[in-house]
C-alpha cells in the first residue's frame, strides 16, 4: 500500500508539472470518483469498480490527466477471479495503473454553470500499451463543481491483453468502462 501512496503522490506531482503549475490559475482535482468495467461474455458477466481514480484538470488549457490503480478494483464474481484479473490478465505488479492524459477538444467555460458534450483526446495507457483515443463524455458545471461522465469500450487486443481459449467464452474481448468523477477547484 505504501508503494501505491508513493505512486499516486508521484503522479500528482507530474500532473502539476505538466499543467504548468507556476501560474495562479486554479485547477480541478477529483474529490469523488467511480470507474466500473464490465465484461459481458457469452457465459459470464464480470463487473468491478474502483473509487480510487485520481486526476487533475487545468481549465486554462483544457488539459487533463487521470490515473487508477489496477489493484483497487473490487467486485468480481469471486476472490479467485480478482486474483486472476490482477495476476494473469492485467499483470498489475508490472503495470500497476491505467492512465488517460490529454486535452478536452471542445471549449468549456469552467467558470459558468452548464452542461457540455465533449470529446477528450489523449493517450490511454493500459497494460503498458498506449493507444491514442477520443472518448466522448459530459461535463456538468454547477456552483464551481465539475462532474465528468464517460462511457466507452476498450478492445483487449489494443492493450496486448490476451485471453486463453479455455476461458474465451467467459471473458469479453471488448470491455465496457463507465467513469464518473466529481472535481473541485484546488
């Protein structure tokens, strides 16, 4: 757990450097989050959720960076399934986190209440494999609180995650991800 705290602290420092923390412009950080993945295969439905998504959003340039520790996902249908997820498929000792860094394409007025349909373009890094992605989502701003919502699919093959034939009817080749985060100005 200590290495997890160090990893998250290091990630936040890197985020501040990326976003040019020298200016007085305030940034938004995640206060509360939920990221859920679903594998809906022919013979089995698998769901797991993490509330440990961390991230930073810089409203001056629409840049963002998010990270979630792989081992923080809970749920699954059994403890053995969680162990296999971490050891055999995600190799979370070698690839401890998934990240998404980039920029919101559309202009968003983060100082005014409103609802925005946006596209986030950036690098999605899972299992050590970066893929440039555009992810559609919603940004809601109300009383200086930013709520992010996104739902998207991730083909396992894009991130070099292979499924053995013996379980190919129990694990989907494309995983549905739903992300919700509440961000506050720091």
